[in-house]
C-alpha cells in the first residue's frame, strides 16, 4: 500500500498523521518513503486513519505467501510413516488447499 497516496486521498498532511499517531512528522515521512517499516501498532492506527482493513496493508505479502505455500503442496510426499499423524496431516493439507482456493483475492482492496 502506498502510504503517501493513502494520506493524500484522505486529505491529510504528514503533520495530521503524526499528531493522530503520536509520532513525529519525520517518522511519517520515513514510513512513506519506505525507510522505516511500520510497527504492528502503527499499522493498526493507519488502518483506522485511512479506513482500510488491516489485511489491506499485507495484500502483496499475503499473495506471495499463498503462492509459495501453493507451490510447495505438490512437492510433499504422499505417504508418511506415522499413521497417527497421517490423518492430522491430511486434514491440515486439505484445509490449507481449501483456504488457498477460497481466499484468493480476499485481501485485495
């Protein structure tokens, strides 16, 4: 997410955001330039300020994570030696696959 663009669309200044977040204008500038990564608290405040879902801030990373996990699924062996964990494993892998199919695009804003 482009924080500068989100701020401009909201009609706010860096000073406005700094005041709302109890941060300095320089801190906001560094966030917008990508010189600093926002903390979890920063992301929560930004989601409130810009009226965006928390997940929207991670849309690209979530898409990348889904693609990585999706690519790894076919590489897993079909069989495992531990019969007790086999059922749990199968359930987990099916859940992951279902989640990946059902959540595609969920976090795109």
